[in-house]
C-alpha cells in the first residue's frame, strides 16, 4: 500500500467477483465513459470543464462503489465496498483529448501515480435505471486527514443541505 493512501486497499482479485453481479446493458455500444462526482459536474460550470463540454455527451446519473469526503473546496472519492458515490456519467467523443485535459485538471500523472493527487481508474458505474457500464473515474490519492465523510455519497445533495 502506498504511504500516501489512507483508505483500505481493495485487491484486484476482488473486482472480477464484484463485476459478476452486474448486468451489462446490451443496448449501449462499448464507448468511453467518464464519471464525475464533484466540482467537474455540470452544475459547477468550472472553466476547465467548460473547455471539454464540446467533447462530452451526458448519458445519465449513476453511482460507483466508493466513499465520499469533504476536503473543503472539492470532494474526494476513495474505493469502498460498503457505500456509493453518486454523480454524472458522460460519453467522451474524443477520449484521448478529454482524458489528457482531465489528467491535467485532476493532477493525475500516469507515469507517477504515487505523486498524483488523483489517480484515474476504470470502475463499474450503476446507472439510475440499474444497468452497469465501465467508466473512467478519478479517485483521491492523498491523505484524507480529518476530512468529513459525506454519508449520502452525493456531493450536490450535501452542498444543498450544509
């Protein structure tokens, strides 16, 4: 386990067992999807995200197996089997350009994962209608310190309630 991470390690061997329980929707062709759960969601209108809007197509809301924490100016999601994080799912029309820009925004360096603020990984996303697809997700990769857990897993709901 990396010294920068302070969340439980989930071995890769667990993921095949998890994915066996998901239904894959045949109506959606294999596309590159990305999942946003924090300030990259549409309602925040961030300039970095706005530069990508022409290369993104909203395909719905969903959730990932993770826990959500409040870091103050943005949230952090870390893998967790006992909770869900809710957000938006987008199809990338130019996945290489979108992922390169998102890597820059999220401080993700594929060649130096231990030095990255967020790491990018594929995870199963369960859509509101129950179907499951694989999407790129940026997971927090630094100590959480005393960050408050967002029990609902929904950053938009948390901000409205707070």
